[in-house]
């Protein structure tokens, strides 16, 4: 009897584990990272980026030093100082802008990493900046975006496809002077901002979560 009961419990746990794995797969397929991959299939990669912002009680000088110590160590970064509270790190792929300012007892930090190499997704870029995190940081927030030049799709086709095929819910779409802009939610709950903007050089697709932090 105990053996039979053990077998039944094992089978039930197996089903639960399969369900959990399936949910993880579904969530991954409906994440910003998955949407970014899909956008790359219908557009020519221009750039992507990640913004990290937080506050800390560390002073500006010490926090600047700590950031430099924890950024990519083997990426041949070149540093350029723009002042006591702003500096830049860059190489052939990445451009990282860091701003730090002090208010009351806190130093506030904004780090924007922009990438021009299509082989690096926003997930990879976010992991770079995660190296800066430690237990002393407060109010940590990440913002992601992708921009690509669309491949011959008109505005109507793009916006319909984005909403209907890419699992977007509660979408709101408005016409702007040079294209379309809108918001929606993926099935994993992530808020997405998206835009299709017409420039002299062609139409560009831009997506961001939870907002598009770059101008367009």
C-alpha cells in the first residue's frame, strides 16, 4: 500500500513539475527578450540599450570608483570624464553613460548602456549592468529598448501584426505626426511601449519596457 501511494504521489508531482516547466516556457516566449528576437526578424538591427537607475548612501566619489570596478573588466573599455558627476565608458560595441548626483543623504545614479552590435540582446546588456548591483542599492529599476529599421512593412501591417501575433493585451494605439505610438502588455505582465516612426532614412521600429527611454 505504501509503495502504491508513493507511486501515485510521484506521478502527481511529475505532472505539477511539467506544468511549472510549461509555464516557464510560455512566460519566456512572451517576454520582452522574445519580442526583441521577433522584431529582429522583421527589421534591420540599429541599436538596443538598457538603462539602470538606483540610489545609494555611498558618496559620489566612492560610487564612481565602485561602478568602474564592476563594469566589464575584459572589454577594453575606454573611460572619458565629463565632470565630477558624469563619465563615459566605451569600446567598439558599447557606449555607457554614467551620471551621479547627490540629494540629501543619497547619491542618485543613472547608467545607460547603448549597443550597436546585433549579436548582443538586451538580456545580455542587462546582465552586464547587474554586475554593479549590491545590497546597498535602493529603488533599482531597469529599462530596455530595441530599435530596428523595418523591412518594407507599412504602418497598418506592422501595428496589426504587433498586436495580434505578439501576444499583446490592453493595447492603446495613437497616430503621431510621423507614425504610430502605443502601449500594451505581454502575457507575462510586462508593460511595453512601441512606436513605428518615419524618418528621412526610412521607417524605424522601436520597442521598450516599461517605457521607451530614448527620444524618437
